[in-house]
């Protein structure tokens, strides 16, 4: 069985084609600058010596999807002889609000609900919807499944997801904590348990998805009980360009100084803050670490703020769950920055977290990085959201 995984943005279409018999990737690629000058596609066939590249005007997602399918069918670069070989398509959706508690098969009712969720993810959901419509147009008989980044967090209790604003704002406008990166947190929590030879339902786990966007999730018995991102992906720890948690009164305070509009303030918090705003160097932690190694004090401060924030969430979520068995690091920073993992774990020995510097000296592979006598097992688990989407698509569609 072959399943196509699609992740669309407003001007991009990422894809992977999986053979679910062995969960291998047959091909993957990216169409970018859709509707913009300089449109292009890069297609990678697994095992091929060269990538297949196309530079041509791509006016919309339907044209982009046709390019993808043509590449998959191509006699030299393709991996299928007929589109009938593709059993279903799975689509990543950033926010399903509280309309969806799990992955679902696409129908008219689902599409209408996705439109209602646009205000919760205005930068992402419109592109996702265009991707679904493009797949439906290209292969009208093929089932489509939507997999939500918010779905894994729908098991949070109400006292964890509600905000202290008047209740009618939840009733009328669905103002609450939704979280993000749920597909990643779900995947690594399952994989960590499997890797350790344990059952998810027997573990208290904290998963740290650390990248340009970062979120921390408490997973008790295989279910999310709390997560650091909120109504939007702005909340939580310091990120590449996002503020993370702060006093809400900072917003009107800065607006009074700068005379920013609401949209300008939103841009300020999402795109000009975080590691970039504090360090003045970059939104990429690698650049910030390099600057810190050369004595840049603001870069050092940015790193300390990031590690301190993660540490606080680990302490809080351990308290929420009444203990901790496994601490997981994943995503770009979590998988690749030994310095961040060590900095986060430093000082948590009283909680039973003891990291082994030698074991921790790894990048991008599954490993236990805690000491043999650590009461909490610290692991690195590379995330694979696309595979999780493919698995969910297979489960829902068949």
C-alpha cells in the first residue's frame, strides 16, 4: 500500500510517498514559491543519483499537485506506474481547534469545519485546505485523511487548557489552549516507549520538541495532559523568533511606546523576538552558540533563557504528573544540540535526571544519553511527523 503525505503552506507543497508494507520512503520533494515569481520543484527518488528539478511558473496548488504527480509517474524519476497505486493521501493540518479530537476522513462537513478553524492558524490552515482541494481535483476517487497537530493535545483536562478570561470567550470564540507539534509529540512518545521496551500506558514522559519553534508536552500513560504552546504557537519557551511566555501586559505597554497596530504587534512577537531579538545575532541556535563561544554576552543570555525555560517546564510537568520516567529530546535542536540537552539537564539531579556527557555526544540518532544510575531515562528520538501522518492515514482510511 502506497500513501502520499502532503504538507501545504500558503506558497509551498512538501510531500513524501510511503510504501506502508515496510514504511519506506519511495520519493519526496518540495514545490515552492507557488503563485510567486521563481516557482520551482525539487523531487528526490530514493536511491537515485540525482534530484529531479523543475523551474516553471506555478500559479496555484492544483498546478503544483499536477507537477508532483507527474514526477511520481515519470519513467526516469518516478516510483509508480499508475496513480491507482496511491491508496490515499494524508494531509497535515496545524489546527483543528476543538472540532477534531483525532484524524478523520475528508468530507464536506470536515472541510467546512477546517474553514472555521482558519482564525486559529491563519498562516497555515488556508494552505492546508488548498492542498486538500488540489489532491481531490487531481485524484477525485482517492480518499483523503486530515491529521491534526492539535489532536494529540485534545486529551488535556479543561483546567489545563482553559485561560482565565471570561468563560463566554471560550463558549463564543473557542479561546483556549490548543498546543502544536502534536503529531511529533505523539510519534516520539510512542517510539520512545518502543525503544525502551516499555508500554506507553506505563510511563510518565515529557517530550521536548525543540527547533525554530519549540514546545514541551507532558504525556502520562500515553496521553497528553499538558503542553506549552497555547491558543497559537507563540506561547511556551523562547523560540527562534517568538517570545514564548511573557506577561500579557507587555503587549499594550510596547504598543503604547511604538504605536504598533495589532497586526504589527503580532509580527513583533512572532518574527522579531526570541533568540533573534535577545541575541541580535540570529534565530538559528547554531549561530547563537557560535557567537556565545566567542564571548557575545547577549548570545549567552539567549541560550541561558532557552535552557532555563525548558527546565522550568520539566519541573512543572513532573509535578503535574506526580513523577517522571522518561525525558525525550527531539526535533532540530533537541536531536542535534548536545550542549542544549546538557544545559537543560544540569541541576536536575535532585529529580533523578543525570546526563552522561559521553553518551550525550551524539547527533540525530536514537540513544539513551542518561547515566546508568539515572532514575529518569533521558533519550534522543528523531521525530518523523510524515511517517506518523502516513500511519494515521492508513488507520483511518482502511
